[in-house]
């Protein structure tokens, strides 16, 4: 069967139709599958935009099964990863009778660690409440009966429960081959299965973690592959920026201080005064936080390295902190061979030291020793800490810890550093301005790369996406959705709205939204561009509901996990859910569950974001137009994502309201709305109400 032409798998009398009740052939799906198959055959890179409803998952699974060799499929989120592995992949494999094996692989923080679970069981003081005692018992039972140890399979313990941090491992505190429970290790088992499987399902975060580790000489995280398929590929630039950068928080420093004190007192009590070492480190971390106090008065409570208000005080506090971290790490390194917990603590200290070094070099005015203005630079004058971020994924021996930080990854290219002041912590961030070079060089010769999403192009062009990832020679293609958008949906941009910056804007937005809520028979998703707007809009809606006598359920981001809010949304009658960034994509609410999506403003990224601010500045410095080259394309892709929540199946229908009149009144607005699905369009409320009346009568 696997010798068939790809199009025959999708035919009315083909294997997919025979195995899947209700299956309908779609020409665009067949064309997409053929293009993917050709790219796999040619070992090329294909960037494929597939409109909603095409069935892109099956379009890449079929060629992957029949000609992909060893295949790695990377999804945008763990939820999509689980869905692909548990639902789509088995169905297509069974329909094709394809003799392929599959494995699911996540980051180590998703698997229960037997060693840390045992340690927590023996530490009564570590449990903070009765609910944690109950959660620990549930995790103990789960670890004893689970074949995978995947925390996602234990629904009784919330995914954001604090206890998960203490019963899973990190790369720094994993004991590797030194672990007494290595034979039971769920991470080792998952990686072994991934090495042996034909198809491995991962997520973008794990893929990027593997990229970073390979730069550091660690190659055992993900298996080698002939074909790599990125689903929801539009997320890759942001994920790459996050992973190719680094951060250090005062929380991490405090945790390191506690860990070194516990390990030192337990296994090398006489070697040094561990409590003093820990206290010195914690004091230095607190002093840094005090030095960052002026940031509380700045927009977003953050500042770039160059714009820190009290630079001298900050630099002094950072120098003291670096010295405290190096002292602690040296003390741990000198006794590390005595116990694996000392190895893990030393590795944590080394990792923190490498990250802090990025903040010490260059100094202000670019005078740091050994600094290359185009890169992270090296601090050749500073003493090397006794460890590296290249120590391996928890597999190093105590001797390896003393090899120094020379192998630490140094990204080339301009970078940005900034400090963020939270309510109870300070976090130091660093990130590359461009990930193109680092990302593109990761593709191995002879490896096929397939990137697909519903939102990769801007006005039919893919340059913005491909340039961000350094994919100059990529093939590109766009396959339109089969949905009848002009009949199924209406885009409404109301007249007479205040300017988006106006204090009256959100009040008018909610007033204009109310008649639509009254006319819409299903649920409503209100998408805001900021968390502050989420709170304001939710409060205004609550007041409006009270005044009008409506008892509609009102859900707000932050009042539960995303999954919990969406589950409740689907079960309630006429719910209204107000959310921000995480609700703009990856949400599937088909049918009459959702008949109205309302977007407050055009999703231009906030200019006070340090990475965006630095990218705009760099674009301007090179003679470019940051608005048209960066801000507008980013907004177009985000808007398309938000609008894509409305129509998910051929039977869906509804209204998309955008409260920001710039969409139609500004010259650049045309580029934005032309990138949306071809909805019918109106600016008149009466036409919207008539649309609702007509669709409900059909």
C-alpha cells in the first residue's frame, strides 16, 4: 500500500476515507501533502501556510510515514503534542497500515523523578500544606504504576502545583549516571524510546533546548532525524529568542543558597562554614534587589542595561553577587566527589556564574575586557568559575565539574540585556537580537525541514518569517482554507470609536460590544492586547451586565488555568471569556460554542519590551523602517491568529468585531485586513444584528 502516489491516499476510495467516517477529500490538502512529500524527497526546506480547515496534520503525516525516514515532529505546545501523539498520529497510522513506531518526548520537567520524590518523602518540613501532603501521596502512587511518569497523565494534581518543581529534575540537579534510581528513570526510558522510534513527537521548547545543548557539546537529548516537521511554526522566532537568551532571578539565587547549605552540611560538614557561604550569597542577592528599587517607578518596572537609573550602585551589587556565587561554587567543586548532591549544587552554581558573566561583560561604554561589540563577548580578566553550562545533561562526573566554563555557549551577533523588577524578585535577562544565524545552522545537510502554520505570510509574502529564522533558500507556498468565509463570518469595525490611546476607548468598546452580546446566541471570546485591558474590560462588562440585568457567565484570564477556563466555557450557556496573549492562538471552540470574537485593539507589540525596542533601534540604525519591516508584519500575524479563533469547521459561523478603527481608517490598515480570511465586512451595527438574525433562522 505504501507504494501509492500520495494523492491516492486522500482519494474518496482511498485508505483515509475507508478508515475515517465522514472523511471528505480536499484538493488543497492533497496539494499540500504533495508539496511536503516533494520537499522530503528533495531534502529541502518548505515553509507552508495552510489555512484553517485544510487538515494540515494529515497532510504532513502521510508523506512523513511513507517517505520521511526517521521523523521528528515539533508542535507549539505540550497540549498539541499530546493531541497529535494520542489522536491524529494513531488514526493516520492505522488507516495507512503503516509499519512505523512512534514515541512522545518532553522536557525533563514533565517527568516524575524517583530520586527527588524519595527525598521529598523523607523531608516532612518541605511540605507546605495538607493539600501538598495529599498531592505527594497521589504522585507516589502514580510513580509506582505509570509507565511514562508524564505528569500530564495525573490530572488530580494541577499542572501549576508548586509540588511538581520538587518531584521533577532540572538539568542542573539531575544526578545522571550517579543517580541511585537511574534504572527506573522515566527521562532515560523516554529518550531511549525516542532513539528507537521511527517518528518522535516533541515541542518547540524541547527542540530549542536541544539546539542550545548541541552548541555546548551535549548530543543525547533528541535523536538524529532525516525529516523535521514544525507544526505551529509561527511560534519559532519567539521560542528561539527565549531559549537562545538566558536569565537569572533572585529566586534562583535563593534556591541555590538553600541547596548548597543542605548538601554541604549533609555530606561535607567540616569542609567549610556552609551556612556562612549561603548567607553571604543570599545577602548579595538581596542587595542587588535593593539596588534595582528605582525600577519600580519605570514603565513595566524594567530597564535595559544601558538605561538602569543608578548604574554604579547596580554594577557594584552585581560584582559582589558574582564573587559570592563563584566562592560558593568553588567550595562545592572542591568536595563534589563526595556525593551527587554536591555535584548537582556545583553545576547549578556554575550555570548561574556563566549567566551572570553575560551581565558583567561588556562594562558600560563597551569597555569590558575581551568584548566583541557584535557578540556576547568574553570576560577574559575574570576568574573562571569551576563549572560550565556545557557539563552535559546531568551526565557529567565530579571531575568534569572542575573543567571550567570555557565551553559555555557564546552567541554571536548583537544582544540586549535588561532587568525586570517583580513584586518579590529581580530577574536579569539577556537575549540575541537575531536568532537567524544560530537557528539556520542547526539544519543538518541532507535533512528535510517542513514548517507549517495558518499564519506565516504577510500579504502573501513569507520574507518576514524566513528572514527571522535565516531560511533564505526555503521553498514557500500558501494553501487557502476551504471554508466559505463570506457566508460564514462577518468582520465588524464600528464607526465613531475614540483613538485607541484615549481614556474613553475601553468604555466605548464595551458599550459597542453589548448589543452584539445580546444578539449572539453562543459564547463570546474577548481578546485584549494587554493584561491591564483584560481587568478593565472584565470589570466594565460585569457592571454592564448588572445594569442590563444579564446573568451571563463572565470568565477572566487569571481566574484559573487556560485549560480550566476553556473547559468551563464549553459547558456554560452564553459565556463571555476575556483573555490576553495566551488566548489569541491554539484555541479550538467549534460550533455554536463560539459565535462572537471581539478584539479591542490592533496587536502591535508594546514598544517598551526591551527585545522589541532593541530590534526596532537596530532596524533604524541600518536605514530600515522599523514600523513597516517589523511592527506591521508582527501585528498582521497576531491579528490573523486572533481572527482564526472564530471559524474552525465548515459549519461554524459568527462575527469578528475589531474595536480599533485604524484597521480601516489608516493607510496601513489595508495590509492588516487583507491578511485576514475573506470575511464579509461592515461598519454598521444594524448589518451585524441582521446577520445574526439571518444565520439563526437558517
